[in-house]
């Protein structure tokens, strides 16, 4: 059991290693989707600028939809990561049993 946990050097709390790798994957996904959304947002902004007018009308609306979609996905991944961190820290602080998270649904 001790190999599944490590001690955080900053807080002194135990950190579940499988949950930590999931949090890192969610953080990477959030940054990637924010980068993609930023690029799409820049393209939308340059299209609305009359001097540049980067994209034609059909591509403008496709890009605008992509900006909204990437914003929703990145917000969802950040929210999930925050919930995992808070639940782990609260369980360890108040000595509750730490819940096991499973992607497949089996326990």
C-alpha cells in the first residue's frame, strides 16, 4: 500500500500515485485545448478586423464554433482536476477513507 502513495513536500499530505498521473494528464489536456482555443480565437479576431479579413464566412463560423468547443473542454478538464485534488486532500486531512477512482467503472 505504501508504494501507491507519496508524501507531498509542500503540504505533507499523502498523494495517491494513480490519481496524480490522472491529474497530470488532465493538466496537459487543459493546456493543449487552451492553446488550440487561443489560436482559433486569434483567427476569429483577425477575421473580424477589416484590414486583415483572414477567413471566408464559412470558415469563420466553423472557427467560432471551435473556439467555444475548446473552451468548454478545457474548462471541464480543469474542473475535474480540481475536484480530484480537493477530494484527496480532504479525505487525508480528516482521515476519511480515500475513494478509489476507476475509469472503467469496476472497483
